[in-house]
């Protein structure tokens, strides 16, 4: 198995592409993904997408269990609620 070591922190990755992702997320301060609704910026598109969900004026996701009343701005939080409840 080929391993590639990060020169900045000596973390070992199993591929060059994983090393690039590691360096980008852990060692670079560049945040090229900007929110069009506020001044926030992010290192990757996924984090921007999750952030934009927080701009909903109302809670878009709600628990369908009768009497629960749980609501959330993100689908991820609703799924976490279902796992815990």
C-alpha cells in the first residue's frame, strides 16, 4: 500500500488526492466559497451549503411523531433527532 506523508504535520494519507484535501482543510486559510446572504466564507462547498440552510426564516424540517414538536433548520439535525428519539 502506498502512503503519502504531509510535510507540514506528518499525517499519513493513502493517496495524493487525500493529501491535497488534508492540506486544503487543515493547513490553508483560503476560503473561496462565499455566502451570498451574509459575509461568511468557507473552505469547501459542502460547508457553505450547510451554512446557507441556517438562513431559513422558519424551521423547514419537523418531526412527524405525534406530540413531539421538534423542528430544525437542517435535515441533518432532524435525522440526528430521529436517531436519538
